[in-house]
C-alpha cells in the first residue's frame, strides 16, 4: 500500500506491507506537498503542489528521477510510451519527455 501524508513543513510518501502493516520505507518532500501518485512499471510517479515531477523506486523509495515542471499539473499522469508522459495543466495538455 502506498500513500502520502501532509504535515506543516513536510509531506511524506509511505510504503506499507498490506498484510502486516509494517512500514517498508518513507520518502520526505520538505516544504512541499504530494498532490498525486501512481504506480507504473515498478516505480511510483507523482507530482507535488510546487510542480516537482518525481519517480521513486517502488522497492526502497529512492528517487530515480525528478524535474521541475514549468506548468502545474491538474490531472492524472498518462504514459503513452517509455520516454514521455502527458498531463493537463490549467493552460493546456502537456507532453513531457524524459529519460530515466
């Protein structure tokens, strides 16, 4: 199970064993809040309120990729292929190309 929790100065993303309730890992986002997460190909992808796009290793929570977006997402992330993703911003449909 994967979920995010928000505090006053940090937002954290947790992985918890669904059978035992044991915390497997935790990743902190200081001075920001996680807005969205989704699983894709053994990774967690998401973005924060301040427009940081991130990819985390699903096994240990370590950051595999991150980038500052120029437009803030207001939708889910869609992955048409292995090198790009789409999201809606308040201005338009955005295609973001990446290499991990």
